[in-house]
C-alpha cells in the first residue's frame, strides 16, 4: 500500500492506494495535524501493509513541507519502508498531458513564482516575476496567482499514482 502526503500547498491532502483500496482526504485547517488525518484515513488498516510513502518536497509553504517531510521520514523509519520525494513541479507536470513544451509555475509570494520549462531540455527552476507569465510562448500550468497561469494544484491522489508507477518501474525509494 502507498501513502501519499501533500502538505506543500494551501490545501493539504493525503491518499492511500493499493490494488483493492483507494482513500483520500483534503483539508485546509492547519490546526488539524497530519498524524490525526493519517490515523483517521488508515484507521482500519494495519500499518505494516504500507510499502512506500511519497511526499512533496516543494517548492511551496515551508512549514507545510517541513511537517510533511518530517512525518514521512518518521513513519518510514518506524516501519522500515522507503520514501519517494517528489517536487511540486513533478506533481503538476504529471497532471498535464502534453507532448509539446510547457511551463510549471509555483507561487513564491511577493508577486513572484518559481518557473520551470518542461519538454525543452528540462531546465532548472528559476525565480520569475508573475507579470511575465502571460507573455510566455508555451502554456503555463501551476499554482501561481496570475491570469497567464492555468490552475493546476498538486494533490496526493496524483502522487499516489506516481508512486504506483515508480514501483511498477522498479524505481527504488529512498531509505
């Protein structure tokens, strides 16, 4: 079974996925802690059934990333399982079905965003002004609050399917 943890955005989400089970939960109230939500999601499941955890490592909200990664590491260590760390760019690009170049843009606050170009040599992300998004020649997907950006929010459900694909491709998780 896979546990997916997405805490890098304004809305948090978790999901569990196995051959015969799928569950998810989304919340935005930061007073509800991740451990409470995971315990509720997996209340009738033996934790030893977990085989891997996938967690978003950012960019995004620092406190959310820190709590999600710390929780994933602690649980993985306790269960002796691995972790797939994925970026917000990975999760957004997984949701975009395109064979031509596109950008992913993640809100960086203060009228800026982290911008990455996909399918054009896989460039490293750069810090960019929100003003220029509408003028880019390739489409822009992501969480940047700008009319030039097509909203595409990372979600644990997408991450769980990414982990399933990684397991099928025999990609080793980090231990």
